[in-house]
C-alpha cells in the first residue's frame, strides 16, 4: 500500500472541518442545518480503511443517501452511532449517585457513570464495568430508564436504573467527587450532558412524579 499524495478531505467536507475530539465540540453538528455526518467525525474519515485510497462522498446504487466510498476497492465507509452505556446507581435511601467529571468533556460538571460499550461485551456488562471504573460501585442494572440520541456526538445513550450491590464510592482522576443526590436535590444547572438531564428527568418522573414538572 502506498499512501502517495494525501489530499486532505477528499470527500469535499474540508470547509466543515471542526477538529477536536468526540464530545469536546458537542455543538459542531447543527441538527437544524440539515442531517449528515457530524463535522468532527467527517474530519476523521478521509481514507479507505481497507486499501488506503481516498474516500469520496457521493451517490451509490441502492443507497438512499450519499455515502463515503472508495473508488479503488469499492469499500463503503458506513458511519453509524456508537452506544454509550450508563447507569443511575440508586442506594437504599432512594438517592442516585452522580460523579463530578475530572476530564473533558464536561470537566467539573456532574454526570451519571457510563462510557462506550466495548465490542465484546453485552450492554449489561458494559454498564456494570463503566460504573465500577468510574465510581467504585458494584451495580446490578435493572430497568431501562431511557434511550437517548445525541446526533451531534454520534452516540446513543442507554441509561439503566441500577441497584448498588457492593463496592464503595471512589474518587479517581476521572471522577473528582462521587456522591448521592436525592431526587429533589439533582444539580440540574451543573449537569455535563443533555443526555444526563434527560435520563435524570425520566428517573425523577418515575420515583417522584410530584417533582416531575419542568424543574429548570
Ligand atoms: Zn479502498
């Protein structure tokens, strides 16, 4: 394979190039301006992962939207969202554990534990693993509180309500603080992500419907 002359952004999206990483620029994709691949993600999709030739954005037979494809080998680079597995760990007092994020995106703000699902695990395994890594809590995921799409970040977030069955809250470089919040004490203005707000609102609606009117 020869890389030869690498022309940046051969599929013609260079004017939209955003740079940065996954969630650091959550507003890079303007849903109101039309659908498509978020600009930060398009910026990473220049070459065919099979043969190294340039990818080109265009129409293909039997495809209902423009696709990034390789003219050299015919490979189609489909772009799909990834799944983020999260939990709302609830203690016996009915409080939910959140963590104050130590890293970007959302450094210093509160979120539920979670992360990208690995390719060789189930959603439950991923939710348990991420919760333990980020909070020190061992949980048993229960019902799904909700499933949330964030197209600007190319993710789908699943949130399980979870029972705490072991472990102990633990501070790490990723979590500056780990503490429980009663439903009426959720730090709404200090949440890191829209999906955190959506999941917590759906949880509050379940456990404290009297608090569920728009509390913002
Ligand atoms: Zn190719």
